[in-house]
C-alpha cells in the first residue's frame, strides 16, 4: 500500500525483540510522574518498545518520555475504544477487558517496571511474577522476593534489561 504522505512513528532504531512494560497508577504524585517519564525515556533510548495500559498518570508519563526520546509506544487499553489512549500512544489496543487486560500486558512484555501504583499495579506484578518475568519495583510494591527493587529510573531500566 502506498501512502500519500510520509509518516514516522518513531525516530530511533527500535529493538522489536524487547518489549518493556511500565505499570503504575492512573493517579500519581508529581515526583512519581517524573520518574515514570524518565523510565520511558530510558526505555526508548535503549531502543526498546514501551508497553503500558495506555491511559493517564504513570502510563501517560512513561509514554511521553518514550516519545520524547524517539521511541515506539503500545497501549493495552481496558475499554472498547482506541480513542481512549493518551496522546503519546502509537499503537492502541482496545481490549474491552477492564482490569483483565493486565494479563495481556504481562504476557506481552519481556520485563515490567512498576512505578508507584495501587492494586491494579499489584495485579500486573502478580501476573508478571507468575509468568516468570522480571519485575522491577521503583517506589512501588515490594511484596515478594521475586521483585527486584531499584532506587532510580536508570537502575530500574538497567535491571529490567538484565532479564
């Protein structure tokens, strides 16, 4: 198919073999949002695809950071409309599954980075651990010995990529 105009979704080289999930709440403090944005930027700078829940809060901040660094973003949405995605999502996947979409996110990602978050984030962490995925906690839940903790965005991304 030939398009009448040229479009570019991402500026950098994308490593399609590494999908890194950023999970966290739709409501978060300003410092948690800044951490999420930095995590997203670092994921993109490493050439990885950022996967998130596609809505606001930590998800939007991480996607914003990834886009600012030339990355590709995927949003796995809880509702039935792709138009619900935040403006930094390149590929929106409407699931109409509500919180059950958290299982899709965990299955899709090679590793997950939890930034803040509440019970929805905890469910994504649980799915990730049950699937044997590396789960990195950055100011988030630390309820299982399988969770890897990080003190800052750079450490979180490096530990996620060490999986």
